[in-house]
C-alpha cells in the first residue's frame, strides 16, 4: 500500500497477509501510519498505490456502497440494513451520521465507526 498526504509519504510498500483466525498487532511511534493502515484495511481510505484484498475481493477498488457486507452477505431489506446501521452507530455515539461519507467525519468519528 502507498498513501500520501500532499508531499508527505505516510505508507510506502506496506505488504502483509493476515490469515483467517490470526491476530495482528500494528505497532509504531506516533505518526508512523498505524491509523492510516487501519483506515485502508476497513475501506475508509483508498491507497494511492497497491491494493487491499479481503477474502479474495479487492476492496480498494470498490465503491463506498459496495463496502457494506450487510448487502452482500445477508438477505436484509434496505430498511433493515438502515436500522442496523443506525443502531450500530448509536452504540459508538455516532447518531445521525449514517448518510455522511467517511470523508465528512472527523478522524475520531472515523475510528469509532471502524
């Protein structure tokens, strides 16, 4: 993965695999790219280079709407999905943000949503 903010390169050449059932810890000093890595893994940010693949699906190329596994892996109606999303966001004190894009959320809000 590669991620830049302006001229600042935060990630360059990050490459790793996580096997099903495996636990992963990301360690590093402040500003080393830990949170950026997590945001790319959960689809909140897209890499400028490289790919993010989960369970054989390249999520780094998916549109935001396609990133919701409730649509892909359940038979829930759109109303049920919307209700589930509202309840889950409320659990992390993010009421009334379900229609906002990740880019419209603060950094702390993004972390809670993730």
